[in-house]
C-alpha cells in the first residue's frame, strides 16, 4: 500500500503536487482524444439504432453516449489549443454542451397532459392524463379558461381540416381576453400551451336534482367522434350516489359527409337511451326523468374538445442555443473558407 | 393536369439530353459546357412551370405525395447544381456524374402516381416550407460534393484517369467537396431546427425519435463524423470521397426511402 507523504507542516511536497497535476492532465488529455470522439460518435449511432429498434424504452441508450461525449468534449476543451485558436468552433461546441444541459433540465421539468372541456364551460385544472418530469409541479386550478365553442372543417373523405376553438381567459390583473386556438395555435397560460386535438365528441348536458340536496349541472362526454362513431355510449355514476347508469346517443343523421365538405356539429334530431338498473328510458332534450335517487333533467346535446397541454420552459432557451450553434458553425466555416480562395489563379484563367 | 404532365415529360427529356451531352463531352474530351448549361436552364424552366401550375391548381406546395416530393427535389437539386455549374467552371465535367445520378430520381418520378393528396392541417405552416427549403439546400450541397467525390473515385479506374485529367487535382477536389459538405452540415442543422419547431407546433413535441427523425439524426451525426474524421486523421481523398458517398446515400434514404415505407404522421414530405 502506498501512502501520500506529507511534510511536517502538513503540506504536500511540491514535487508530489506536480506529479498529481501531471497525472490529472495526462488523464484529461487521454479523455479528450479526438480519436475517442470518433468512437463515441459510432457508439452513439449504434445506441440510437438500438433505442429505436428496442421500442424506445431504454433511455440509457441515449443518455450514456451523450454523457460520454460531453466528458470527452469538456476534456478536449480543457486540453486542446485548437479551441483557443478557433473561437467560433469553441462557441459551437459550447453551444452543443449548453443544449444538452437544457435538454436535461427540460426532461426534469416538462409536462405533457390531456384535458377534455365541454363547450360553454370552464377548464379548471383537471387533466385526464399526465406525463411529467420528476421536478414538475402542476399548478392545478390556477390555470383556468373558458371554452365558448369550436368549429372543425372536414374535407371530402372525412379528412379533418382546421379546428378553431373560441376561448376566453383572464390575465393576472383580471382583464378578460378572447382568442381562437387550434391544433397549432396554442392558448398560452403561464407557459402552459393548450392545443386542440383530433379528440372531440358529443356531450350530454344534464341538470341533476338529488333528493334533499342542491341541484347541479354537469355533462357526460361520449367517446371521441368520428373515431368511435358506432360506440357512442358511456356509463357514469349519478353525482353524490353510487348508482351507475348507462347512456347511449342515438341518431341517424349523417354528420360528416364522405363525399362533400362538412363541419363537425351535434345532430339536429337525436335521443338518449338511458339504462338505470333494469329500467330503460328514452330522453329527448328538455325532458326530465324521475329516478329513485333524484330527478335528472336532460338539457340537450353539446360538444366537448380534447386539449393537449404542453409545458417546457426550456424551449426558447433551447432555440437560442441551437441558433447560436448554427451561427458559430457558419462563422467557423466562413473564416476557414476565406483563408483560401474558392478559385485559384489557374482555375480562374 | 394533362398540361402539367406534358411539360414535366418534356422537361425530363431535356434533362436527359443535357446528361447525354455532358457524358459525351467527357468521353470525347470535348467541352460542351455552355450547351449543357443552356439545356439545363430550358429543362428547369419547363419543369418549374409544371410545378407552379400544379401548385396553383391544388393550392399547396409540392411536398405531399411521393410524386410531388420527387418532382420538387429533382428541380431544386438541379437548380442548385446548375448554380454551382455556372459559377464554378473547374467542376463542370462533374455533370457527367451528377446528371446520370439524377436520372434515377427521374425514373422513380415517372413511375409514381401523379394523383392528389389531402393537405392535413399540420402541414399548413410556414415552418414546414422553411424546413423543406433548408433540406433542399442541404441535399443540393451534398450532391455537388458527390460530383467531385465521383471524379476522385472514377480516377482510380482506367476510364477515369485519362478522361478526367482535365479537372483539378484530387487534393483540390477534396478540399472543395468538403466546403460543400460543411455547407451541408449547416443547412442540415437548420433543417433539423426548423423541423423541430414545426413538430412542436404540429404534434406538441419537438423530437420523438420517429422513423424519419431517427434517420435524419443519424445522417446529421454521420456528416459530423465525416468532418471530424477529416480533421483528426486527414485521410486520403479517396477515403474522403467514400465518406461523401455514404453521407449522400444516408441522406437519400432518409429523404426518399423513409417516406416511401413509413406510416407515421411525420411522413417526411421534404
Ligand atoms: C462531443 C465530443 C466532441 C469533441 C471532443 C469535439 C472536438 C472537436 C475538435 C477538437 C475540433 C477541432 C479539430 C481541428 O480543427 O483540429 C472539432 C471540430 C469540429 N467539430 Fe467537434 N467535437 C465534438 C462533438 C461534435 C459534434 C457533436 C459535432 C456536430 C456537428 C461536431 C462538429 C464539429 C465540426 C463541424 C468541426 C469543424 C471541422 C472542420 O473544421 O471541418 N463536433 N471538434
């Protein structure tokens, strides 16, 4: 076993310090080898192929080579004089490192979610599905907007075109704003971006009067239309009870015409089939049903829109960093190309 | 539609004529460069009018169906190549390599159906157009490099040693080719950035390793690898030329192979 020698006053002898420094430098030089970079490029390419063919499940296949490449690059920056001589190239490689850092921060704090909102009602922070980084904190009901209505154009062949949803929301000072959002035009609230999606459908609007309690309004979302055109049924529980009912939307009208352009809309003529226990009822808009648990008033058929929610605060920084990378790369090659002419005298003649 | 197609077939015939003249020029040791350039310009004009007529009729750019993708790429690649051809005389004989290469795409174009596609809402954005334009400059730059790499490689054979001796030395061609590869890297990077911005708006994610994204990233990585290899080992022009060919092949497969087989939403209409 070797032990580090120390002088009587507790300091390392200078020689030893030099030796440690030389050792660290030597390790850095080896780690910062450009040949290693080439091997790491190959490793990265293989890992990407593995990640892709492995069903994109093993994130380690992306993270590991990136980590190794970063260490290799940091060591190269520390040890190579090339980067001191070629500042644009240094800026380019630093921007690559910056990008990587932002990607990591983004993965830790991002959120992707889905929400369904009934036309004429509010989004109050309830998400149907959430996929978020470990450090994300969902602000819940602080995010609030009202969906007034939406329209969707369909081209022949039931091909979905533009979606326009009218929304209104309040800013932090309490001023109300109105706007249109779409699949590519988000409503941005506190950096959360809400986009419309192909996921939308019909909503049955009810007023529920439970026995001895206050009446309340609510809606039932039928499965996405036209994706589930022949499965327009939904089971649900009467609010404040444990009683489950089953309802089905019944209509014959052609909503989306495969031969012509059309618009998504609720059918003009329809009825609801409602099954409660062994009883079966038919409901038309404006009709009321007396059940053992209370009174159910069917107001009519509306629509619901599925929104995609996205949050990643790193996006503008990421964009700035990649633009810096491209600009510095252009600058590097500009300087390099200017050093020698594109056409020499012989070629010009 | 018929008039568009007639114009297209005329353009293709004139492209082929330009290619034949270029090949005979090299084989016979003649320099019919002005004729080749003039023929190329006529073909580009005819082809350009055909693309614009279709654009006007369908009210969207040529980036939806395989027919449109191939047609617009034949045009943009030959347009960029013609600029290089016009501005850069020493490399003009490379047309005897580049034009026959383009015949492959033209053949494929003639076999694909000119039917119409439906423009999904996600394609209705300027970012897509920017993405496509950057992609075209990227592929065009690599194509110009391919012409020079082809000369370097052909010179290894008896046929090439003599016929291609008029062109600059291998070393010089290698240097020039890598200038275009560098330009290619810049525009490939820009294409990926514009694509990521489009994907963010269209599908709420800027990168998801779908088939096309994976292939285009591998192409980018390989391009960076080839530039690194060059500064690290300073390989012989022949090896560099092989690298250029591999980058082109990868890029070609990404641009046209992946959209041909994929069914994912990002069909790669570049
Ligand atoms: C991660 C590890 C990396 C290391 C250690 C590294 C290191 C270096 C070094 C030292 C040079 C200068 C070579 C010279 O002029 O002698 C260089 C050049 C270059 N690197 Fe990297 N690099 C890395 C990653 C990347 C990546 C991911 C790219 C992606 C595009 C890249 C693109 C370039 C380019 C374009 C050049 C200029 C080559 C030329 O002048 O033709 N590098 N790199």
